C-alpha cells in the first residue's frame, strides 16, 4: 500500500491543525508547516505521531520562492509527496477598502493567491511520478464578496477557485487531481474580532458557525481514493450561505 505523505501549509493552528490531525487519523504521514509559531506546529506534529503516523515540522514562507523550494527539499528526504493542502492565508487588512493600506492588501493577496501558486508549482514535479492530490482552501467569501470586511480577501479566494479549475485540467494528464474546499465562517483565531463567528451566525441558514473539524473531513475525503474521479471541484461548507 502506498504511504500517503501530505504537506499542509499553515498547519500549526485553526483549520490547518485540524486537517493535520484528521489526515493522521486517516493514514497520512504529515508535513506540518508554519511561519512563526514553531511550538504550535510541534504540538500538532506530536498529535500526528500519537495517531501512529510520522510528522515533519517545516518552517516555510509561502510567499518566498526560495523558502518554498527549501521546504520541498526537506519533504523529499521525508517521503514521496502524494498530497498538498494549501491552507496558509490571511486577512490582515479588515474593513472598507477605502480605509485600508494598499501595502497590507498586497501582502494578503500575495499570501492567499501567489503563495498557493508557489506551493503548487513546486509540488508538480514530485507528484508527477507517483500521482497526487491537491486541495486548496478557498472561502465562501469568494462568492459572497465580503463587503465592508475584506473584499480583497474575497477576490483572492475567487482567484483560488479559478486556479483550481484551470490546474485541474492542466494537471489531469499528470495524474494530479486539484480540488478546493470553501469554508464559511469557522470558529478559529483567524478573526480579528474573536466573537465574529457568533455574530455572523445570525445570517447563516444553519444559525451557527462551523468548526475546523467539519472542514478537515472534506479535505481528507478529497485526498482519498473515494474521490479519485473528483477534480476541478470546490466543496462549499458554509452552513447554507
């Protein structure tokens, strides 16, 4: 049986951490990446190992090409790459567009879109020989627009959705599947206002925010053999929004 080795960017917290733990439970060896908090990443790695799987902790700045290349060098020594979850993202600029600095907007877009491109670009070669599956973490914001909150973040995630469709077609003959999961509002520390999920819940048909584990299950399915005919698909998990 092929050993699954999956990289999860932004794996030290929130949705990324939940994905790492779920993948370990489902039989993956996991590369937990982080950019600032190594202790948090090592805690997630310990959970992966407690589930009986191998873990590798890597620092990577997904907006820095050299950092991404170096990370994949470590991965090559760890195992044969079969999966990638592009979870790292940010919305540092919050509020009306007119009130935000363009430099902050650029930084968010660089991480949310260019960082995804960089991670996928350098995953293609190692996946081409063994086949692989890529899951991009998009957002329900891509279609809702997030007015008054972070329209640039929504735009970057719409870019991720387009990228998912295009790369699914481009990489199909390399035996690489590309899909995405689009979460709605989730209880994580992503939000500048920690009570935002509770406030948003009133506008969600299911009247609640989601949990990271509810996203992790969909990611794991897309990486599994059960999803072997799924590519170019975005699964929306947003409580009906």
